[in-house]
C-alpha cells in the first residue's frame, strides 16, 4: 500500500495537544520574533512546556533561534 503523506501528517498533528487562544498568541510571538526575549515573563512556564513538548524548537545554524514546529506552524499562522 503506498504511503499517504497527508494522512501521515494528520496523524502526527493528532499527537500534539489542543491549543487555547492564549497558547496560539504565545506561539505567534515566538514565530514572529524567533526568540524568547519577546515573550512576557509570566508565560515562562508555558514556554518551558512548549519546549518540552516540541511545539517550539531551538535551532542553531550560525546563530541560536527558536520557531514553532512546522506541523503546527500553519495552524498558528492561520488564526
């Protein structure tokens, strides 16, 4: 049976938690600025949870930066 990429991506998305509106706002900040310095300090615990859950990924290619996982980034940018 041939692989169905759309179905595989949907299955992967199901593994991520549902996002509340304030979660989406936080992820938008990270996606826009690519750093955690722009995130209000009261959301520190939520950022840690996103890093642990791989919703936010650290990157190092010439410099250190962050972004939202590509699987959920389209959902974050759509809202």
